[in-house]
C-alpha cells in the first residue's frame, strides 16, 4: 500500500465541475481522499508532500484513438512503449484500436490486451473491439461477449463500414448492450487512392486528392442511422467545416451523438504537407485553413466533444517513400497536450474547454471512472506547466516510432508529472 500523497500549492482545474482554484489534493489508497481550496491544513502522518509550485493539476488525459503495433507489429509500438509515451504526455488512459494482427474481434483477444497491459504498462489501457469479424465489414462480432471481456466500445479503427445495413444492425446490437459505436466516416470509393486533401495544392503537387465529400456523405448517413436506432454514436475524427455543421445539426436532436477531432486537424492544415513531407500524410487528411478554423470554432461551442492524438506509429521504411506510397499516420501521445496548448496560447480556445475535451467528455462518453478531480475519484492526475518552453526532438521521443507531425516544433506547455491510481508514473527532470 502506497503512503498518502499531498499535492499542495496547485492550480486545480476540474472540467467535470468547472472548478478552477488554487488548493491541495490528498491522495490515499489510489483515490482522492480530500480537496481543499487555499493552503492545506496539514498532511497526514508519513504522507509524502509535493509542492506543485502553482502549476496546473488536471485530471489525467484520456486519449480515445490510439493505434499500437501489438499484437502483430511490435516493431512499430508495443503496449509498454505506448504507455511510456502516454505517461510523458499526461495521458493516463488510452483506447487501443482493434485493427491489429490479429484483429481484436473475440473475447480471448480482448482479455489478452487487458492482461498484457496490466503486466507491462503503467497507464490504463482500455481495449476496443471490432464491429465486424476481421474488420472486413460483413459479419458482426459477438458484442455481448466482447463487453464482458472488457471492451469499452466497438470500432473498425482505421476502416469505415461501407454497408449502411451492417452499420444499422451494429447500432441496434450495440444499443441492446448500452455500448457506444465509434466510427470513422469515410467513403471508400471517394477516398480511393487519394493521399491528401483535394484541391489546388494537391493538383499543384501532382497528388491525388480526397474530397471533403468522402467524409461528409458517410457522416450524414451515420448520424441519420444513429437517430433512427437511438444508438450511442461517436464520430471518431472529423476534418471539414461541413462535417462540423452536420454534427451540430444532429447533436441538437440526440444527446447520444458525440464527435471527435484529431489534434493534427485542429493545429495543422494542408500547407504543412509542404514538399511532400510524409509525416503529414494522415487519415483523415489535413484540410484547408478554413476547415481548421471551423473545427476550432466547433470545439469552442461544444460541437466537437473530444480531442484525440490519433497516435498511429509507422516505421521509418514506411515513411521514407514517395508521398503517394508512404504509410499513413503519425505518433502523437507525447505531444497531445502541448499541441492543444497552442490553441490556448493563440487565444482561440480557453484552457477549460481544451481539458474538458481530453478528460471529462471522453469519460462521460465511455462511462468510465476517470476524468475528474472529486473526492473518491481515482487519482489519475496530470501536473503540467502551461508555459514551459521545449522543442520536440526525435532523440527524446519515447514511442518506438518517430513519425511526429511536430518534429522540431517549439512548444509552450509541458507535463511535469503524471499519476495513475495515485502512483507517479512519470516525472519531468525539470520538476525533480
């Protein structure tokens, strides 16, 4: 049993209750035992005391879209390495996608992920399960057995269901078990062999484009089906202004609909592709600056519920290819919070909104015990300096892969300590 821990002189921000004050948090037996505003009256006997030095103490971040290489492609990322990267980024819970090798489509594999994560990883690993067997888009998996095994939602990961009838059946099935469907809207025929946003820049670069309609058409379908079935539906990641408009329209009609966006699409645009920079080949692709600004507005007004890293590690060989042939995806666990702070420092979005989209809202959507700083809650916490300057350098990346969209980027905002169940799993040297 760990001895009590008192974190004092912290700026405590709890998006679940809109709290923002200077105070102290007492942790006992892995949970928050007490919270006081102002100076702590004193620490229990034998308690360890940490002076937060006025830094922000927030709930540990929850990343709802994380790809790893385990099982099947451990050379890209293992659960252990993903956990180390997550802890360094202030992330205490990660949802791992099911499109591994083999696909996580049965209860034995869900249990394997859970057991292996417990044995090797310092953060909470929440398994997802595929909607269809092998993510082939045909036969539904056994939702009830998968839920019993520990799956927190059903998703096809990188893939999108093309059959409306299969998706409708999945929504009805999931509703019977009160489980969310998380889906990436993408029309395979419109995406085809496109590699970046469709438009003048793609034409200039001689690259095949992916039109906005490849996302908006299936998103409209998904949202209509969600209304029809009453399903808990979460759009995994949207990237266009029109998608934000559609989401706002349908969310007025159902409280069971939620929407996510990648930090890449909130901070970057198609111009970042530059001279065929393959680290910027993403899914969904980087869109126009107008699309990016529309997503930021949608985050501000609550249309976008969740910010994800869309962590998708790829090996060097996969990225060192011509842009059209290069692997799709970028890592993002370690830079999620710092990148989100760009939106705060620019004045576009306030800190409470940013943190809510990475803590309280994901927890609400998934129905998990996380994402809040209240008495009795699990002590999953993130202590960070919102103004600390640093540079993203390949040599310091903890992921096995280094394909970051923020390579050599100057950041303001860094995690100083991460706690999972009251235990410190990461501490920055500058805060030692």
